[in-house]
C-alpha cells in the first residue's frame, strides 16, 4: 500500500509544478514577447512482480506483471509560437514577424549578449538605442554616408547629426500652357522687346527694382511661376520663369506654336534681375531675360521632343560656389485649357537637422531630417537558433544561450532564416487563456484525485493496524 501513497505523492508534487507553470503563464498574459510554458509528465519506474515467459508446447506465454511507482516530470518546454501584433504606431516599437531574437548587451559589445522578443526600444540621452531596461541594442554600424558596414555593436543615433546641403543641378517643370494665348506679333503694335528698358515697349517692364507684365501685352503671357534653387551652402534662391507666346505657323506650313522662356532672379530684398546669356545676377540694363524657345506641335506636345533650354548659372551673394542647373521642360503641354506650369521637383536641398527616427522592416534605423531627407544610422541585427527551446530564461524578457540551444546565427532581418520586422508594433504574449484555464481544471482534478489516493491509502493502513484489536 505504500506504493500507492508514494505514487500519489509524486503526482501531487508534479501537478503542483504544472500549476506553477500555468500560473506563470496567466500572470504573463499581457507581457510583450512572452512565450508560454508547458509541462509534460512521464511514468516512473515499475516494480516487476513477475517476468514474461514465452510459449511452449504445453502452455502459452505469459505477460510480465508490473506495478507502477508513480509519475515523474518529463519536460518543461517553452513554446515559441508567434504572438499576435499589437499596433502602437510608435517609431521605435518593432516586432519580429517570424523566427529570430533581438540582441542586447550592457555595453553594446557582442560579449555577454542576451536575446529577447520584446522590441519596445528607446533612445537614451547619449543617443544609444536601448531596451526598456537600458541594455543597448546590437546591430550593424553605418558609416558617415549611411552605408551599412559588417561591424556589429550597439546602435547609436547621433542626436546632433546634420545632413549636408546639396546644390541644385536639375529642375523639372510640369503643367500646361493655354493654346489660346495671344501671339506677341499679332498685336496692332507689337512689343519692341520681351523685356523692355522703360523706354522701349516690352512684354515685361521695369517698375522700380522689379519687372512686371505690361498690361498691354498681358494676353501673351501664358504663365508666371517661381522655382527654388539651392546653392552649395544650402542657401535658397528664387527665380521667376515666364512663358510668352511669341510665334505661330499655320498651314500649309506645319502648324506650330513657339513660346519664349524668360527668367528673372529675385533677390532677398525683392529686387529682380533678368537673365543674361543664362547667368545671374546681371546689370538690368544689359539683360534681356530670354533663356530660349520651346515649340509645340498641333497635338499639344513638344515637337520635336527632347527640347532643351540653356543651362543657367547662379552666382550667390553668400559666398557659395556658382550653381549651374538645367531646367527640364519635356513634360509641358499646350492644350486649350488653363495654364498650370509649375516646378514639379528640384534635386537640391538645404542643411538638414535630425528631427526623428524610423525603423524599417529590414531593421534599418533611419534618421529623418528637417530638409525631408533621411539617412541610415544603423541596422538592427537578429539571431536565430537551431533549438530555441534550449534557451535559458533570464527574466526581464531576456534569454541566454546554452550548450543545447546551439550558437546564435546572426544576420540582417529578412536574410536567411531571420524574419522581417514589423515596425510600429509589439509582439504580445502567445498565452492562450482558454487553453490555460482548461489545463488548470485538468491539473486541479489530477491533484484532487491523487490526494484522494493518499486519503484512501491512509484509511486502508488504519484498517490494517486495527486488525490486532
């Protein structure tokens, strides 16, 4: 009878361990990156009362007779199934959408590394990307130009970083010029020039230190629009472009319309200087402002395509180098509709100050600058293991490697077996409350039944003792 009591005691002890694991699972139901635990049992050794015998000519074989001696703990497993994403939209929150672990360490080195699924990161006052406990996130470093290197270490965001300015080299124009604009040669008194000097009549006339459209020829000006040019020091300069319809041809010649492009530099004080041979600034008296002509065919498209106007040269007054840039006009059209020509883009940008951060699906940490540009500051590395179940829990959502987990296989997210990241989200616990409560009931019943075995065995022992009375 002592065998039954010992069996029940072993079951009570192991069911209590199972309940401990269930309790821990439920306690961590809202812990980010938590992986649920599981307990499995196995039977213990059995006492052989009689061995097995083989059949003979006179009698058949017999099976062994054994009495079990209870149960034992088989395993305590960590289940690494994917937890559901919790969208946070926070720039420094990130989850691993599949296999892998983030790597963190106290000093940012690859010695003493811990592994975690919790991606609620932050940036400390020195610019280190850190976990919620202040451990530095390990990743690949970036050079000054934003190129990822093969060097592993703590990722650091240079809070005082700037993005050097770049001078404009190309300007792209888009939009339409109204085909119903009047040709300058069709006026009763055609203008003497497109840019007058105050004495000779011009489509544009000086008015103080500016140039304005002469009302007498306003119907020839299809569009006035400003473009912005950046110099090598990041200074911004405004240039006004004007499109004036200057000629047409009619059948039997091929129908065509010619527009002359004028340019005026607008100074900081608002004064204007027209272009002279493609250069700025120039003495107004010597300037004609004309950059060149563009010709449209009867289909409203440039004919021939691929037309260009001369390269412009701007000489800034702030000490920056001369800026030479081209204006691409090949997207312009001429239809019977409102004139809408505008600057679609230019490839220069001023000095940028670091204003924010973002983490990409491949783990790249991007710095966002005030000039609209971004630069790669580093790339988070992840690690996978051949046997993640062999990792040792260290508390604080951390794991440590063991001899049975295998070596960490470090790579960039999305490379090899390392899964991509999901920015702006955190991985929730993979605890299934319904399953845990079911396991709790089953465990409770197992504990209760085995406690009953002890009670009944105790009563049987009591009856045995009472035989002497």
